[in-house]
C-alpha cells in the first residue's frame, strides 16, 4: 500500500510486510478549516476534509519511540477517544489505524534526512508518522495532535500530508533571569509545553538559585536534587535536552584544584541524575579582577586577555577531561563575559584562538536586549569567536528596570529570516511569569524551526490561537489583550517594540473620521473596539488555562477597569453630542475614576525584582491618552429648534433624530464583519493597527470564526 505525501511527487512507501495500514471503506468526510500549526511546517498540504476518530489501532515496530507513543495516547485520551489498542510489532490492524515508526520502516522514502525530521500522512484509513529518529517521531505526533479537531462534538482528524524538519539544532528557553525562580511544578509544565512546540532545549540557569551562582561550590540539598532528577526525566519524555548550568565566575579561583573538583562534583551529581548536557556561565562578572592571588600568579595581571586565558583553561579542562570521559554527554556550552557586543577585543581573540572548537558559545546579540538581530551581526560573531553563535535572546525577559509592571506579550520580531544559516540555535530568556511567556516562546520555537518563511505578526497570531486552543473568540480576546501588553523595553530610552500599535492605529483612524465630521463613524469604530476590550477578560478567563490566568490576573483586572473607563468616555462624548451636558460630565467623572483604579492595580504576587509598590501597566501611553483625549473633545451641541410663534406646534413624525442612519444603534442595520479565506497563510500586518485587526480576522476565519465589528448598542 502506498500513501501519497506531497504534490511534489514524494511518497511514503510502506515496506512490504513491515508496517501495514488497512484499506477500508472511507467514513464520511467532514470539513474542518486548515490548521494553524505551531511551528509552521516546511511543507504541508491539506485536502480540506477530515475523518472521525472512533476505534483506533496503533501500529508500532521495534523502532517506535516511547515518548512519541505516550504523546499519541495522551492526545487521544484528551480528545475523548477511548477505544485505543496498541498493537505489538507485527500485529495487523483491522480498522482505523495510526502508525508511529522509524524511517527504516518505510525504506526512508519521503522522510527528510535531517535529524529530528519526519513525514506524516493522514487519510480516511488512518495516519502514518515516520521519523528520522525518535525525536522526529515525537514531533510528527505533535503535528498530528494539532490536526485533531471537533465536528459536532466528535473528534476528527484532518486529512493532510507533511514533510518537516527543523532549521536549527537547538531551540527552546533558558531560565536565566533575575528574580524569583520558577517553581518545580511550573518547570514541569514548561517542559511539556516545549515538547508540544517542537523545542528541544531547556537551560537551567536561574540567577537567584543560590546553588547555581553564589553558592555554586555547595552540593544541592537532597530534595532539590530529587526535583532536578524529575525535571531531567520529564525533559527526556518531551525530547528536550535538560541543560544544567552552573555559574562559578563570581568567586572561582580558576587555578585552584579544589575549586575545579567542586565544580566537577556539581556536574557529576547531575550526570548521575540523568543529565547529559552541561553549561558553564561566565556572564555578569567583574572579569578584570581576580578572585584569588593564585590566579594572578598563574595567568598574569588581571585584564581581558588574562581573564579569557583563565576561562579557557577551565572550559577546556571540563570539555576535554570531563565531558569526553562520560558516555552520552553533549559538547559543553558556555556564555562568555563579553556576551552582548561585536567589538574586537583581546578577550575575544584568546577565546577564538584557544577554546576547544567543540565548546558552544552563547551570545545575546548586539546588546543585552538588542533591538534587532541580523544575519550580518551573526556572521560578525562567528568571525570574532570562531564558531556560530548559540543565541541567548533576552525576550520576553522582564527582570530589568524598564520592564517594571509589564507583561511582554508581543511578537518575536526584528530577527532576520535566514539566521539559521549562521546560528547553532536560539533559546529565549522568558519572563518570571512562565505561562504568560508561552506567547513569545511559541513564536521563538516557530522561528527556530522554520525561519525561512517566518513572519513575526502571523506567528504571533498563530501563537495566540494555540494558547486559545483554536477557539476563535478566545483568540480575538487574547489579541486585544496582548496588543495592550506589547511594549518591549531595552536598556535605552526607547522600547524596541511600541505599546499597543493596534489600538494606536485605531485611535488615529478615529481622529481622522472625527476631523472629517463623521462623528457616528468615529464612535462606531471605537465602540466596536471597546466592546471587544470589555469582553476580553472574561473570555480569556473562561477559555485559557489556569497557569496563564494566574500569571496575568492583575493585568486582566486592570484591563477590565480600563474597558469601563473607555466605555464611559465614549458614552460621555455621545451624551454631549446629544446635548445632555450633565450626563456627559457624570460619565466623564466615572471614566476618570475607572481609569485611576485601573492605573492603581498593584502587581501581586511580586515575582520580579521590581519596586515593592509596582503597578501593572496596560496600554500605557495609548489607552490612557485616548481616554483623556475623548474626555477633552470639543463637541458641537445641536441648537434646539424654536417652535413657530404664529401657529400651532408641528405634529411629531416618524422621522429619525438628526444624525441617525439605517445603521444607527438599535436600528437592526447590517453589521461589518471582517472575513478572509481559511488557511494557514495569513497577511503580514506590519505595525498592527487596523491592518493588524484585519489579519486577526483572517486568523479567526481560519479557525472557523469571524471578527465581528459590532455597532454600539443603545445607551452604550
């Protein structure tokens, strides 16, 4: 039996007798919109049809990856598919079947040669996942999971063909921020999340873990080591490399054999717990001063070159006498002291010329928090350090001063397509809030998997849809909320991503309509947004998982108050336009009260190194300014019509009041609904705004929903 995979003519041919899926009468197909996969696959085609999933036989062979099989069974259970039978290798299925096998089972035909690559085909008979390796099988299953959906309450599987592989070898996160580290439960959840978006790297490097940095020579307490052992096992179950980092630079005496023995003992404990990836952090230290006199004698007077010589001596020792002597350990990783610039220095010269070429070096870009990262930047790094960079991207981390009160929920932007040709990988340094970080982390994983066709705005919206579980209404609510939490500060005066560009563009459009004296059109536009904003907190609360809600609770609370303020401000303008000055002033006072309450919501719990009295920031500089501008608008109050003095007053008529149209509030006129063809290809939205909401509408259409721009209701 042969299964077609792609229009390009590639096929997956099941080796005779190795794995077989039965030919059966196809069940009635049902339409589901094309999926918005995260990460976006290299090649995928969809028929536009899906088949119901009832009884399932799972076909395996000797190469079937245990983690892939477990993920498949968990997905079926989560979708309510109860009658699932796992067949022993060689056993024939007799109904709808899903096979998870290695590339050899299909004679390599159609399966990418790249590590972690896979091919997937689904049709009325079942599905076949063939992976280049165990990780490839696991990632094929993750794609299959995203192809599942519901039609009339019944689980369906979309018919599709996918050939896929990652662009970068290392993809994931580094828990490398200052402030309260994540909890054990949060880390376990995060490892599950990384696996679901095909990320394969988690670097354990929390700055405020005392045993990671300040007390690096001391062994972990037994209970902490037990937790680390559990994390390693969970990482393995998700095909994630648990990379253990230790940061000795604050106090190490490089030439002291006892210090080196303590470092190796630390690594040994994690190796014995199952860890196979290790990392030496030498960042954020004063590297032009020695921690001991012995180092001055061993390496000379303190300075850039001497510091690099001492660090290379340590790193080469670990790589050449510790890593290579232990089975299965991956090449050592490190972050240098000069990690955020591209200046030629004596420090970089020594690293480039003497560090073991197997050692992987991290880099944060052209600054600690760079505004952009280009292929030219990455190539320059390679020239300076003598190897490709492993990018430590400090986004969406919010552990520095200008991020106080902020969730960073914007897109993964201003990173060049094509960076995969110059980097060994990317890890995102996330926020102290792990679940809120998923918005950006999903896009980072998307970029690292397939940067060639990556579009930041499109990926951002697909990541929001992923968080929403594919629900159109929840995706729209998240898009409105995330737009108000989009500002991305740097260590400079200007942020590298602006706050609320979507709302800012709508406010600009409002102003243009108002200047044209189209007051109804202006207020209708703003009212439509205000209704979306008002509904967003409750919609998100009802439709997003508890972890995200816990992380964003105070920001959602503030958003609800800001929506009250905006609705009252719009109503105030309405009242004044109608000539009711008293009501207008009362509503304006209500708007200012709600705005003050929104701006006064405290961050609680305070997980970051922010001031104790930090308030959450939502749409600041845009939403608050819009409300004040509305309240300051000068409106023309209609003059009352004087009745004639020489005759009876005119009889009332059925005519509408001045300014009313067929589309006026309460008139039952047509609504303005943005639509787009369903599918996984969405328009680039640039800076967001009106175009951004059009792109959002395309996402919702792809999810089977629509963005309804409703007119104001009477009395709104």
